[in-house]
C-alpha cells in the first residue's frame, strides 16, 4: 500500500510559491508522486495539492507542522497535511432507500473506499440487514417533527465518541437542523441530492423533473451548508430519459446515478482531492 | 427520396384505436413504414405517429381529410397529416453569436434539414457573410427597448408573405413580446437556451453556472411560450466542465452543445416527430 | 402489478400486417398498452412487439396459439407470446469478481428484475456470502483445463431440473464449450464483456485498453454464440479515462459500467424487449 | 492576450525534479500560471508541462535554451519550450466530406484555434467554397493509385515553403505513404478516424459498425504513424445509436462526433498540451 503524504494549500498567488513548496519537500528528501494546482485569477488565489512518497522522507510526520510552519507563514498559506495510510472515520445516515448505503459498504469492502465506518444511523429499521451483513453497528432513531431536536441530540451523542471525520447522508430524507450542522466544521457532511442542482431543489425532485418534462435526469453530491441544497457541488452526472419513463422509472434510473455520484464524492474526500474556494470545489483528480 | 405520409394523432385511449387506424391505411393500400405510439395512463391519452409509403396509396392526399374525418370523429381524435416531400419554410432569427446559424445552414445544405429558409432576421449585421455565402436574404433590424414594438412589427411584416411554418431563434438574444408570440399558433417557435433548464433561467446562464460551481453545463431546445424559458422541452444535452474552465471556456464548450441540441429539435420538428401533451413533448424517433 | 401479454413477431414485410395484428387483438377485446415495430428494408423484414392488457381479453392465454396460428400462417410469421406476470427462471454463473452478482441480486430484490433465481454456479467459493444473504442455493464447481468437460456436465445436471430460461454469465471467467452452448436454444445465454466490443476481444481487455492508450473504456452485454465475443450485442456503454488511470483504476471504473450494462440486458430480456435479426438485436424500449 | 511560455519535459524520475524546474523559473522571476505533471511508475518516467507569465521574466526567450540546458543535462531531460503567442502553421488535407474543414476554419475565426492555415490541399474540388469564404489558398491535387507517388511529391513541394508545423487530415480519404510520413518528424500529422479505435480499423468503419450491430459509434483523433490507424490516440468520443439508424444515419451522427473530436486534438496540439510516451498520449488539460 502507498505510504505517502498529501499537502493541501491555498494562499494568495505570488512568485516563488511552487519553488518554495517543492524546495521544502526536496530538502527533506521527499520524492513527489503527484502535484497539481489551480490558479483563480479573479480571486488571486493559488490552490495546490502535492503528494510525495514517505519512504525516505527525513521529517517525522508528527512534527511536520513545526518544520513547515515557517514556509507557510511567510507565504500566508492555509494548509493541511494528510497521510494516505490514514483511514477517515465515516458515519453513514440513511432512511428507507438503501441503495447508496449498500453501495458504499460494498466499495469499502473492495478497497475502493479506504475508510472506517464505525456506525450507521437511520430513521428506519430496514438498514439492519446491511449492518448485519457488514458487521457495523446500526442505531435506529425515528424522527418526527416533534422529536427532531431530541433525535438529533441522540445522534450527536452517538457520534461523539467515534471522532467522526465525515458524515455521509446516503439518501437520508431528513433535513439536518442548523444546530446540528454547526456542531461540525464546514465541509464535514456530504449529501446526495437526486437532481441536477440547482434544478429541482427541495422535495421530490424526480416528480418535479417528470412534471417539467426534462430529457435528462441528474444527481448531485455536495457538502452540506446551512442553506438547503446550496452547498459546494462535488460531483454531478446525468442519464437520458424519454416520454416512456414514468416517475417510477426515473426513481429506478436515478438509483444508479446516485450511487456513482455519491461514491465518487466520498472517494475524493477520503483521498484528500477536494479543495474549497468560495462556494465551489476544485477536484484534484 | 422517400415519398411518404405521416399521420399524428392524439385522442382519449380506447380499445380498437390501433385497429381502426391501421385498418384505414390498409384498406387504402398503404404500406406502413413506421408506427410508434405512446399511452399516458394518467391522462388516459393516446398519442401516435404512423408513416406509410404513398407509392400505391389509393387516396389522393389532397382529399385525405375527407376520407379520414369519419374515423377521426368516431374516436374523438386531434390529428394532422404531413407529407415527407413537403419542405417546411423556416425563418431564422439570430443576434451576434452566429454558430447556430452557420450550423443550421450547413445542415440544410447537406440535406440533414429538409426545409426552405426564405429569410434570416437579425438585430446585428454580422450574419451577413453567412447570408451571402448561402444566398439567403438577410434583414437587419436593430432592437432597443424603445423601438422593440416597432421592430417586431417590421419583423412580422417581413415574415407574413413567406408563409413561415417555423421560427427558429438561433441564439436570438431578444425576448419576444407576448404580442409577437400570439401572432403564431402554439409550437411554431423554437428557441435554444444555453443552460440545462430549468436551471439558470434568464440572462447569462453560463455566468450563473460558473458562479454556482456546477460540474456539467447544458443546453436546452424548447418551444417558446409566453412564459420565459418555460415552454415544452424538445431536447437537452450536457458536457463536463472543471475548475480549470473560465466563463469563456464555458461559452466555447457551450457552442458545440447548442448547435447539436438546436439542430436535433429543428430536424425532429421538420420530420413531424414531435407531439405535445400538457407542457411536455413526445419525440417519436 | 401489470397483467399483460406481449407478442413478438418477425416476418416478411407486406401490406396489412399491422392491420391484421391489431384487428386480431381488438376482436378479442384487448386494450393495447404499447406497440412498437421495426422495418429492415434491406432484408424486407418486419419486426414487432405489441403488449396489451389482459383484463378483459376474451381469449384464454393457454389457448392463444390455437387462435392466433391462422393469422400467423397466412402472414408467414415467426412469433412467440409471453405474459408479463411470468417470472423467467435465471441461473447466474460467476467467478471471483462478484460485483455483477451482488448487483443482479439487489435489483431482483427491489423488483427491478422480475425473475426467479433458483441457483448460482461458481468456480470459486467467494460467492457464498451473497448466496447466503439472498438465500439462494450456490454450487461451487472448480474448473481446470483437465476437468472442464466433467465440470460442464455437472453444471448441466444441476441446471436441468430447474427448467432454466436464461443463463447469465456475470463475470464468469471460463469460456463455455460449444457442447455446453448447444444444450440451450440460441439466445438463452447472456454474457458481460469488459470492453467496447469488437475492440479488445478475448482475455484481459482492460490491460489491452491500457496498452493501446484509449480515452474511453467500455462494457458490452451480448448473447453468447459459438464464436467468442461475437454474439449479438444487447447493450454497451463507456466511461472516460485519462493517463492518470492505472490498470487497477480501469478495473474499478469498469465495475460500475459492467453492472449497469449487464443489468439492462437482463431486464430487457426478462421484459421480452429484445428481438434478434441476423447477428443483431432490436431493443423495443 | 496571454503572453506566456510553456515548457514540456520528459525524463527519468528522480528526487528534486520539481524543485529544480520551479527554482529555475522563480530565479528568473517567472510567475507560474499552471503546472501539471504525470509520473509513469512502470517506465520510471516523469512528464511535465509548466506555463508561466513572461511579463517580468528575466530571460530573453530567444536564449532560453542556453540558460536551461545545464539544468536539463543534469537531469537527463528531453524538453521543448513554446510561446503562447506563437501561432503554429497548419496545413489541412481534405477529400470530399468537408464538415471537419468547415468546422476547423470556423473555430480558427472565433479564436478557439490560435493558428495560421496557409494552405488547404484536397483531392477534390469541392473545398473551394470554404477556401474562398475564408480566403485561404486551396490546391486541388487528384490522387489515383497510379499517380499517388507523384501527387505526394507535389504536396510536399507545396508544403515546404510554408514551414508547416502540423498537418491535419480532416477526413482526407487517402492513406499517406510511408515515404510521405517520414518527411515530417513524428507527431506532426493528426488524423480523424470515424470509429472508436481499435474497433473498425481501415475502410468504411460506419458500415462495419452497422454490420456488427454496436450500440454506440465513435470517432478517434490520433497522430499518424507508419502503421495504419495505430498511432497514439489523442481523443475519442461516442454517441448512442439504435436499430432505427441506417448507415446514412450513422454517417450523419458521426459528423458531429468527428468535428468535435478532431477540433479538440488540434486545439490541444496548438496549446502544447500533448506529451507522448510510448505509443500513448498525456493530455495536460
């Protein structure tokens, strides 16, 4: 397995940025596996992802910050470093439709998603067979209008001891409250919406798409913010439909889209390939 | 060249519809080339397109209505008949961007679009080279807020003697007034919108798409109704973009989409492949 | 659930075909739900699929042949009739890679695939967890060059009592012998090949694609004939790759393609939407 | 307009490569606009494209080689440098089908293709209207089996004084001889093949695709080598077809594919985004 470090940087653009970063890694005897960057001229913003082999790297990664901080300060960088060997801890939220849940668990098992999934939370009982199959604890917490605040408190209590790095809403049909969202740093919750956002925001997008008579339906994975269906988009895809397709056909065709579009987002997040700027994402693939 | 008749029917569903229609054509010695239908169970609506060879057809097509009307009345049909040899008369409206205009004229010349184009109307002068190249009269009518009513009157006066079957707005950047639209029967004006409707209705959709950070951009061809960008959708397609793409790149990528999506709509309209129901289209391809 | 009959016809084209078929159904009081047809002018071949509601149909479907045969003979038809309520009996063959198996079983459970799966046959043991999860008998029959004939005999013995309507090779990595294939009527075995056929016939198509440097990889579902990877193609799709993708990445991206392309083929087969002519398929969707 | 330099490098991978390159540019006061790289671990090959602003760059680009050569030698680089302001000189070869020709000339005029096109060579006369419209010299040189050697000699004589950087075969239906190909350095001739290579190599690929019954047709742009249809692939795309499509429909649908797939290849070549390794391309987009 790859034993590498990934450094993600955003800072004001200026001459010598690349040289400074590459020089730092070279002096510590790191062999670069991949480097990619993006320059947003409107914002004068420089975004970078660089990955290097740790085999002969001279710096103890536990002390990376101490060594890199002087460079970062001089160039006014926001940065974070991650290890490819780290396996993020992911909680999956799901409701009645279990196709995204089943898909994510399968991809974890094949190795496509290098993560831990310490728990699944659902407001329905039917996730149980998958929880059992993959041997992952499931917590069923029904949610009604009246019990929502209390239910969310129970969810937070369950999540806390697991030190969750990411919550994935895998067709979780409840809108998270602002209070819940604020318990996590920004960009720690990913949702799948079953439309090509910003078309068909809100409830029952397949019915909306059917009523409008569109010729393609889509799915969108995005980070959750306090504004419904408005967070930074990570991935989208579409599939062609025709007048022969009923709403039920759209739901069926949508399932394949949703599993693919959500799993890409989760994989890129795990692999530290996503950088945010404004309300948008850069995907360093 | 194919010498065939196309019959388009919509009516309440009932037993024996197919039998009655096919029996009528068979008794008149017509050989069916293609038949397709769609049943909308929610509306109990039957929609059909049937095309037959006229080689040995016993009915003079000028008198088709007289013969078919009894069948149509008995089954409460809305219907119309068209000849594949007929070449619809199309007026193209265009503004500054000429890629759709150039594309439509090229496709007419290759034979892909079997139509006449007796005139082009533009509010800019730069369509002139294409008008000259393809030897089609161009009328340049500038439009400002103040002169819009008068300009539209001039357009209508120019169109009238040509007995236009279809107006194609090939990136015509003016919104047609309700008064203008009402001069033509419904579904006689096709527009290309440079987004995946209903996302990014209105002005500057590429800028809107860029700002929202979508991962695909689209184009939509639709019939024009009195509500902006809300008419029945004929065709849509999308292309992938990334964070590397500027608004200018979106415009460039959009050009290919727009020419393809608009030309498909015009071709299907010419070939009598589009049936309307509610605010939606059936494409009999 | 829909209670309908589907009639599939192929015959030489001639006037009155449609009229005769629709008249037959109408006289027996059948309400047509959907009719589609295709005319191949090169072969003068007429292909048709018609589906009607059985609610008030006057003919006992067990005696349909007796009533329809005079029409069929007069018009020289090959035909077969099927009931939408019938659930075809499918055997799945699988080897080490289990993604198509897991996918097909999931789709059967959601109702997308209306079929029975009385047994799974594998030359590896690792299908067992899925067989257990979905409660389907699994037979593990290892295959080597030396034991192949004997193994195939065992497979045939296992299949016989189940009166299998279709064998699905869901990434079964053994080439079936001609002897085996001849035990079943034509077009009773569906395979998924992990390339865009006819590119990359044979073994290790992802490696072949990688070596050739293509920019898209594909998957193809097809009926099995005695010539390897040469049977009638049912469905194909592709996904974009780049120089960043290793062979392992192609395998991972291929998985999503393969499940989708195979499941569409199986669904269309179950729904009696596929008609064969020459070495090609018509899909009546 | 952008005034930048692009450096393309391939060399054995080793530590410090990135640092050395970025340090060189930084010391000469260059501001990097974009850097991308690819590491092929199987070949231990490092490939890089870096682009920087020349506004304040301290090195006279006419003497770039003198300054960079010591770095290049130390690290065993193959390299070349290009200016974004340079407009490559392209000759277009075309036969009877003119859609790619018309498309390339249109894109040059919109600015999408920043190049000069000093001449068009055709073995048919019907390119004349486009040559006239865009005011580019056309040379009509008929080719028969007997006159091929002589015709190619005339072509070479015509090309020589124009110091052509790239030949684009825009549906030129003659196979270039090995002698002709060897007159140009490798990767100076781009062809469009109207299939998804390596499927349907050789003549009449649409007929081949029709006969095989594929569900998608493709187009492939590639560099020309001495082996027919075997050179490094630059770009591919596909479009869905059905049993309704005749060979003529495939040809029509293919036209849109071919213009898009060829124009992308030409644009990437012009923008120095293509690096070769083995028989494959890296596209730095």
